[in-house]
């Protein structure tokens, strides 16, 4: 599941921290098994993913549509070209 949401915020500020948190979430079953603990005692994976997103990504990024993100990317690229 974490692989499916890993690329959602690529290129956004703090996206790398978000992906690291997703990797930690993905590794939890093995970690818990080593400790002899059950996944049942943990929050649902959806809640862990949402917590990671709200912790590392700004509210603006989370509420932005894919179209808005794409338009911002194009605008930034145009600005960079004009500076050169």
C-alpha cells in the first residue's frame, strides 16, 4: 500500500521526509514481528499514512489539485528559463 502512495507528492517540499516515513510504515510488520508484537495493537495503516502526510507536508500541498501542482511546475520552469 505504501508503494502506491509514495509518488503522490514528488517534487513538493518535504516530500523526501514523507517518503522516508512511508518506508518506516512499510517496515513496521517485520519490526513488530521481531519484537513479538501484533499489528492489531497498532493504528490502521491509513491513519499512519495520513499522519505522515500531515506531519511533513503543508496544508497547501495537501489541498492542491494535480492540475494546480502541474501549473505551478510549469510556471516555475518558465521563470527559470527567463533567468537564463
